[in-house]
């Protein structure tokens, strides 16, 4: 019997996990992964904070909640198998003042409903027992929230694919998807090839790749950059693990927090502001087509009208390092402006609907034997191996019809 020809588009951690899962779950399959860059994990996977989220924030029963909890287990097991550093440094979600306590309590209730292990509420006077330099009126403590090197995970996944006989083709930008009755033709600048199954995990380009196969234009990816600052190494003792603010429902993004990296450095950030390019990690970089895609989208302006306060807050942190540090000082007052240097920039692929609402959950769509992962923001990396299980289950169901 002829082998099933499967293609995966996108060499971030989710695409790699899907390709590996296809090889693991299907007996007679040939898997080809297309990545437009010269290396895997070149975009969101390689530009995030490295946090393994425990599942505190997500509505119980949502894909995010279910796949995050499953993803943590799979990721921890995989890291142990591959010798990838993994540290349960813990997280405190700190209520800065009494106005945030009710929202902090809601986070705790969600965490309990999602089965987050070891979760507990602590009063303000106990916060320094966990984070000696942190201050607040109360906190939710998640002792098993962890950190990891996601690039190392992605590279291990790529090695697994190759060892199982799959192909990881770098420098292959997909420019066309032609879905026919029994197969889909994937076209790159180097040529075309037909496949029986296709899964797209294109991250920052996910909407454009989906559009190639006739999917709706919305949800549209609107990119938001997030800048990080790094504490000077001699000041790293100010933070033991992860110190996060309580999410404010008035704002679409979380706000500045303090995060330990797997290499021991401490990051402050990110903020969130409209990026001038989907891949504009250089602060002077921009893309005219990406800017027009965002500002020419009616949904963006509907979003902007309802989030002017958030835009003002974030603009302050973009324009002023002092303002950025002031946000961190709410939770760790001992951080000084002189303690920080500018660090990396990440870009979030935020899926936005035509009415201006943000897609809050993972979005997986498609028709026939083509599946699109259209929205997989945080905790996408944490959930990657579980997302792969979920997607491949969908693929196998379609393959038998």
C-alpha cells in the first residue's frame, strides 16, 4: 500500500511537534516539513520568555486550559528524555493593591478548576518568603510553573523527525497551496509537490498561508511587539523565579512582569504595541505590506477604539525606559533604572476578528485534508506537544473519511 504523503508548513515548535507526532502515530507516512528560514525556531519559538505555564489563567474547558495542562506533562517528560534543562522555579501572581484582590481570587479559582498542582493563595506578608524583594497585598503561588529553553526543544524535535525518516526542508517558503479532490499541491520557490495531508503551523504568517487554500481572511494576524529589558547579572538575586501582575480585563495584554530565564538572567517585560512588521525584531525594521495589512483591517480600528487607555499605557513603556522600569517596580521596588539594559524583542501573532475582538483560545480550522493552526499564542509553546496530539487526532479522523 502506498504511503500517505503528509506536509507540515512551519518550523516553529508547534509545526515540529506536529511533524513528529504524525511520524509517531501513523505507520505508513512520509512527512515533509517546510520552513522558510535557514533554521528552526526562528520566530515566536525563539523570541519568547521560556516560561512553561501551569494553566492559571484560562477558562476551564477551553482548548488552552486542556492542552496547557496536558502539554506541561508531555513537555516535562520530553525535556527529561532529551536532556533539555527544565526548572520549576515557581510563579507568584501578585495583587499590587486591594483593588486587584478580587481578580487575584478569580485567577486562583480558575487554576483550581484547571487542576494546577500546588496552587495556593498567600497573604502579602508571606510573599517575601518566596520572593524576598517582591511586594503586594496578596498573591497566588504556583510552585510548579517552570522555565525551559524552547529553542533546544525545537532542535530536539527536528532531530527526532530526521531520525524517523522525515524531511525538514529549510529555506523553503511556501507560496502556494492548491487543494484538489484527493491531494494538495504545496508550492515553494523551488518547485511544487503533492501531498495527501497538509497541516499549516505558520505562526505570524498563519492567516496568509490559510488564505492560500481558500480559508477566510479572518481572523487576521495583527502583530504586536514586546520589548524586554535584562537585569544586570549582579542584580539577578532580586528575582528567584517568576513575578507576574494580576491580569486587568480592561487591557488586552498582561503588562510588564519579571521572569527568570533558564540561563539565570532576569528579564523585565514584555510590553505590547503594534509592530511595524510581522518579523521586525530589529527596532528600525518595518514592512510596508505588514503595516497596510494591519491598519487596512477594519477590525484593528474597532480594537483600537476600545483600547485607547491600553495603548497609552503601553506607549509610555515603549518611549521611556524609566516608565518601563516603573511598571516593574510596582512588584519589585528595589529594581532601579540603572539595573537594566535593553534586551531582545518578541512579536506576538495575535489573531483578531473583523469586529475588533481578539481570539482568546487556540483556533484550529481547515477543510478536507488540510488543517490550519491559525491562533496559538501563549501558552502555545507550553502546549505544543499536546496541540500536536490534538491536531493529529483531527488529521487521522479526516484521513479515514
